[in-house]
């Protein structure tokens, strides 16, 4: 396990939650016990309040979090954590529910991915599940620059 794959963990304490997360911001989180992830969750309206509630539940000792600009982003973030939890796994037994009346689908469920592959328009709007393009090799960039230099040279 590399350091890059390890999220920053914070002690689940009210003062620290208040210091890190503003009020009224949606987000997702992971709770840890003895260094092992145990639970993923989210708040569509106030991540700070949700984590403060967890300080009383004794469900975890540490947490990691991600704030979001919108409830739908918090839902997608929680779904990602649910389907690909941090090393060690989680105890969640129920798939995250979509925000009420949003009609949102989990972008990581096999059914959603298959549906988006069957409809190119949806696939373009929701690129999750598409194959990742190889990045252009760096020498392409150098070639372009050399061409530009040549053009500039001939122009002057
Ligand atoms: Zn899902």
C-alpha cells in the first residue's frame, strides 16, 4: 500500500470537525476504527452536522471526508466509496440511497454502466465506465513546438 492511496485521517472530535468543515456544506465521509475503515456515509445538506452526530455514536475513532458543491456530487462520492472502499473494506450493508426526488442513479452500479454504454448520448454525458484514453506521448508536444519554431524562423 502506497502513501498516495491512504486518505488523511482526522480524529473524530467536535472541535476538529468544526475547524475543518464549514456548516451547510454537503459531503461524504469514511469512519475508521483502529485504523480500519468501517463505514461510509454522506450528508446532502450539512456534512459537519452529520459528523458531529457520529461523535456521540462511537461508530468510529477517525474520519476522512470530501466536501461537495451539490447533494448529487455527495451521492456520487458516497457511491464511489461504497463500491471501492478504502483498503480493509467497510461494514455498510445497504447501497447508498439517492437524494430524495432526485431520480439519480449510482454511476458505479453495473446496471448504470451497461445502460450508458447502450446509449451513446448518455455515455457522453456520463463518461463513467468509458475506457480511459492513453495520454499523448510527450514527443508529440515537442514536435509541434519544433514546427512552430520553424514557422517563426521562416516568417522573420
Ligand atoms: Zn452503486
